[in-house]
């Protein structure tokens, strides 16, 4: 599985579209096997879901995003995990172990239901 995390200074960025980089984590058997950082192509509407699909991401993790972005990721077959904060590697480890607790979207957009208190 490939997990894309919106990062800023090594931590999960509060808004997926404002992240200067995405860290793509390669995983196998619920463990991180590698990672690489990728500079974003910018915050043009619809660009990030397409770009992350091209990078073969299965999951995107961010502090928050708007409902239109969530729809685009869903259409691309990419699972959205928002309301997350902390160091990117620790967040991915928690996601893989099933202990990641998500909160409300931190970007100020109104998001769809189903994220608050979500555990993976």
C-alpha cells in the first residue's frame, strides 16, 4: 500500500492543498518499508487528486480538506483520512496498526460526515 501524507516541516499539514510536499510511504505487512518526498504541483482545483493517483497512492492523510476534494479522491479510488496531526511517520505507523484516531477537518472547510472519531 502507498500512503500519501501532506507534510509541512515533517508534520501532517493542516490543509492538504497548502502542503509544500507529500511524503509517499511504501508499506507492507502493516510496516513502513520506505518513503520519498515529492514537491506538490500546486493547489489548482483537481490537480492534487490526479497527481496522487499518478503516484499510485492508495490513501491520503491530511489535517483537512474540502468536500469537493474528498469527492475527487473518492472518484480516483484513494481513501481519505483527515483530522490528523503530528509527525508524518508516527501518523502512518498508527494508521497501519489501526490505532489512528481522526478528528474534525482542521482546514476550516465543511467536510462530509464520517471522519470525526474515525479509527482505522
